[in-house]
C-alpha cells in the first residue's frame, strides 16, 4: 500500500478525523515527526495553516506574518519542485536565523516543502520534517520523495473539500479511484493510465472495478458517467503525473 492509500484508509475508517491528524498518523511510521499545510489567499495576506506543530509555533508564525519571510516558500514555489530545507540552509546563510528561532518551538531542520497549485489556481505548501541527521534525512527523501509528493496532492484535495464543506458523496471514491476514472474520461486505457501514474495495469484495473462496485454500475463507461455527474472528475486529480 502506498503512503497516500494508507492516508485515505485512515479517513475511510474514521471520516470524522481531521485530515492533518490522519496524515501525521501515517507518516510517523516513516520517521516524519511533524506535518504542516499552508495555503495562501489570492492577496497573499491570509494564510490558512494546518499543522501538527505546537500551538505556540503556529501562533508565533501567524502573528509575525512569517509566510511572507519564510525562506523555504519562495524557493519551493519558484523551483516548482519539492525543496529540502537543508539545501536552503546551504544556499542561504541568512535562513539560519529563521531556523534557529523555529528550533526553539520544536521545528527541526531536516524537512521538505512541496509546492501545490491545483486546477482552481489555489496556492499551497505541504511540509514534513523529522528529528534526524542530514544523512538519515537524505535517505528518507531518496526513498520516499515521490510518495511524499503524491501525498501532498491527495492531502490538498481532502483538506480543501473539508474546508468548503464539499458534498459527502465526493468521499465515496478514493483519490486514486477518481484519478483513474479521470484518465479514463480523457480516453486513456488502463495500460496508458498505468504508465502515467507509475502503477501496474492490474492495479489500475482494480481501482476501476472498485469504482464500479461503489457506484453500482456494470462497467467502466457508466462509472465515468456517474462520477462526472457528481463532479468527481477533477483536473486536480491529474496531478502529479510522471516526473
């Protein structure tokens, strides 16, 4: 099971659970001590923060408008890719002051931030960190970087739905099932979708069968039609594709 699938399973078992708590629960097994999500409004002035860090750090970060000076965020956004905090510290010595202050609130230097922009042009950042050496952190990133990136987009999907009080039926299909049906709606075969999502064809076909059962239809075509009718096919589900 992928990290994203484990995350979704947590929410299926306990739908009332907070999205941030589900992510933290799953990531603890991968050495991740803290999870943070930050989305920024169009005017860039009102951050929405969900995190497993202490309330003291969240209050301090928000009160001082640190989303405007956080040295990691512009590097992640401008680079359009996950950003290792240790790399930021190497490239920008001034960032040490920020991280020294953050350390007082339990924020470790071994971390990574993943930038997110969805089909609604919403801008967000998903961050993870762990209390470990640079060597150990490098191994974690090398092993799970793609999975963390996938989780970032899945987390964003669930979090934004919860914030906007999306119709509960949208939780009927898992993110992967929506993703697979979205590609089917775009005319992709199971084999083509497997290549796009870096999954086996058998896994793709399994997601399609599960979708058919959940939507109470006999084959893939009406599954796509029903999903489209309930607005379950989203452009955002196409991300991330192969890298």
